[in-house]
C-alpha cells in the first residue's frame, strides 16, 4: 500500500502516470520556440534571467546568437566527457549562485541525456535545499524546482520525458537519479533537425537505449496497459529506424526522436530490467557511458532476453556498428565486488526483470560470469 499526494490509498497494482507539462513538435523551429518559451517565463517570477546549459558539441555563442538572447542570461557549457556526478552538480550550483544572485526564471537543457539530466538536477536543487546526493532515490524531493525546458539534440535516452535525472555518487558507488514527480520537464521542444550532426555510432548507441527501455519494460512483471502501448509503439519505430538502410534520414531521425519520447514516458510508469543494472555497474566501475554500456551488456543477455539478443545483434550487423569489447580487464576480487554491489543496488529494475528473489538468480558468481562475457 502507498499513498498518493492526494491522500488516496492505492493498491500495489495501481500505476500513476505523470508526464512533461508541454511538448512542442517543432521541426526546424527549436530556437524560435525556445526563445518564446523562455521569454514567457521572464514575465512570471522575480527574475528575468535564465540559465542555459548546453552540450559541449555546440558553441555557446552560436546558440545564443540563434536565440537572439541578451546578456542577462547565464550560459554554461556542459562537458559530456563523463556522465553527471553528484558533487560536480553541487559545484555547478555553487557557481550558479555566485553568477546569479536570484533564482532564475527558467533552466534550459540543450543536448543529450547528460545535459538534460544536469538541467533537471539544477532546477530541482533551486527548489530543494542540500546536496544532489541527498535526493538520489525515489520521491525524496519535497518541492518543485524552477521551470525547466529541454531541447534534445540526440535521441534515445528518453531523459526528455522521464521522471529522473541520473547521477553517479562516486563516493557511494550509487548511480541513481532524483526519481520524483518534480523531475519532469515543464516543457520539451522536439526538433529532429538538431540530431543530423550526431556521429553514426553514437546515434546507434543512444538510439538503442530506447530499444532497451522498451523491451525491458515489456518483459517485466511491473506492467500496465498504458506503458505497454507506449513501449510497443516506441519499439515499432525503433525497428523501422534500425532495419533501414539510412537510419539517419530525416524521416528516421524524426521517428527516433518520437520513439525516445514514448519510451521515456513508458518507463515513467514502470521499470527497466536487467540490462540497465549491468550497464550501471560498468558505468560506476569503469566510467562506461550509458548507451554504449547497454550495448556491451547485451553480450551477456542471450539467456535472459533471447529474442531481443538476436534482434539487437541483427541491428548491429545491419548498421555496421562496432560494439566495443571490454578488453584487458583484471577481474580481481575488489573489481568484482564493486561491480556486484553497483548492479544489485537496482532493486526495482531487478525485481521487475527477475522477480523479488532476484538475488537467488544473480549470485555473486553469476554476476561475475555476466561481466566476464562482456
Ligand atoms: P550524451 O549526453 O552522453 O552525449 C553523447 C555524445 O553526443 C556527446 O559527445 C555529445 O556531445 C554528443 N552530441 C549530442 N548531441 C549532438 C549533436 N546534435 N550532434 C553531434 N553530437 C552530439 O548522450 P545520451 O546518450 O543522450 O545521454 C546519456 C546520459 O543520459 C547518461 O548520463 C545516462 O545516465 C542518462 N540517461 C538518463 C535517463 C533519464 O531518464 N534521465 C535515461 C537514460 C539515460
Ligand atoms: Zn537507459
């Protein structure tokens, strides 16, 4: 039993859906739509200044020019060298509080999952005191952050649609987001013309994240009809894209952006499965990025997801992509212990995939066997 915010008792079978506040489908028009969205917020709160967090692929000055933004705003380049780390989010907050005396009218994330998650975390911390790490978990935020807007520039994570912002706490080894109803973006602007410059391999690795979200939720025990319908449609689009001879055509980029949004919305009402905890282990211990980590994890998934294993390696062949092999690893006891701990922390996805007794399947020996296959 749990209670909703309205104080209504619901059963364990009930699934609550929330989603982003507003989605604008804006093919070729992201910048004018974004400008209007930010300007609308300037008239609402006490500050007229916004914070723009931009993926390091894009030069800040060119985006600022495209937006015709004045110099009142704060512009930050988000490094995509590594995925968000809790204490670096705290450092960013400290810097923003120096650069901007008041609370901004909006926080905008322009980029991939790293940048969008950073924007969500920053927005949330404007509304909630304390450190980023103190909100890693489920429903720990007590209040909304400032108005947050996403402009995804690569498709697949569903971060634009989900109720979390994934961060790694390097001290505790925990890779977990601020999973909360307050983490959704207020506004998302979908313009698939922005993904044309994504390199082919990265397009595949991030795109496959949607495939994993879809099949992991469809194979789980924590199902509901709405998530299923969203995941199935997302899966259909992903299949069309990655069996096509030109996965990056304009039409396919639009399909993948749509699939990503649907997949992200689906998992906001359910959970992922086994691929994600294994990928999180790789991320925490070796710093492997999420999309490619999921693809590497698929090497050990034949036993758990046989049909998807075959289909996934079929996509790899069709697209001519190289999934890296974890080479030259020393599988010493300490590394295996850390991988095991980082994997088993993901109780909800693991019980969704393997049932409440997942630890009887995923023994330390089994987990070591999985990682050694990668
Ligand atoms: P990313 O943010 O890691 O970026 C990948 C690369 O693509 C970077 O080098 C970036 O500069 C580049 N890039 C982005 N847009 C580009 C463009 N238009 N042209 C050229 N290059 C471009 O990519 P990602 O795979 O979207 O995000 C991964 C992150 O998302 C991880 O931190 C992961 O934990 C997180 N994630 C979050 C959720 C969620 O629900 N919040 C879900 C899944 C993953
Ligand atoms: Zn994912």
